[in-house]
C-alpha cells in the first residue's frame, strides 16, 4: 500500500441517514409534521418532484423553487453544524498518515458541504486533495474520479486502495484495477453481502486498523 482514496458520505461521515430526514426537517422548520416514511417516499423522486409532492401534500405556500432551495439549505446546515465522523475514522486516518501513506477524497456530494464538514470534524488536513463528481464531470459509475485522484497522489494503482460504502462505486473502482476496501454503512445494509464479496478487504468499522494494515502491507490474513 502506498496511498488511499476515500469516499466521504457513508464511508468517513455518518451522513447517509440525513437523506432520509432532509424533507422532514425542512417541513418541521415550517411548522408541519411529516408523515411516517417521508424519506422513502421522496427518495426515488427528483428534487423538483419531491418539492411538488411536499407542496401539494402539505399545502405549502412556497413555490417548488423555494422548497428545493429550503431543502438544500437544510442539507447544507447539517453538514456545517451536525454531521459527525464514523467511530474510529480520525484514528484510522492518523495511523495511515503516520505511516506516510498519501490520501485523497472522492465524493458525489458538493465541495462546499463536504469541505465544511471535514474541516469542522478535523479531517480535511488528512487529504492531499478532494475530488467531486460534479467537477470531474462523471459519476461513480465511471472511474474518472478515482483516476484523477490517483494522478494527484502519484502512487501506483495496484498500491492505492479505494474505500467505499456503496456497491456500485466499489464495483467501478475494482473494474478499473484498484484494490477496494468495502466499508459497512447501515444505510446500505442490503448491499453489504455483495459489497463484501467484491472487495479485497471489508471493514465493519474503522477500529479494525491492525487487521487491515496486515493485509494492506502484505503480511497475510
């Protein structure tokens, strides 16, 4: 192992459950009580569709555009003020840095939100650079973001481990030739069995550094 590329949401930050509650939190700010399971109702919708649903369901005076903006601000505030790292993350990254491994982050979220969260949680300084899918121009169904991070790190691909909690992203990195660490996240629990199968190593949590390091350094199972 020479370097590592980390996903952020669901991997480093315990943030995925936020997407189940963003609409609910927005409605609460307006004085409305959300119906049970609202997050799952909104999940398959676009932002515009979700805004239209909430406007009609809860008889909101706001326009769809204002609702979208309000939900986005709710999400942004969560990143700025509330989201926390997963247990053991800072210690894990410290161990890697102490062993002089270089690290980058690769995220599907917006730069503004993740930088705010990583800075507040004391994690931003671990990464040589943060890459976003929006800036790269491709999602994680393509390897572009991992290749860009690899170029920045200057490490060999076969010695640069990609940490992901999402199955589709792990599969992309694996097909591109990166060793992959699957990271458990409760929000994607149904994918975990397959994620574990496709990964070179699987982390139930970040307190598992000694066992992971034995594998990454080639010392065996």
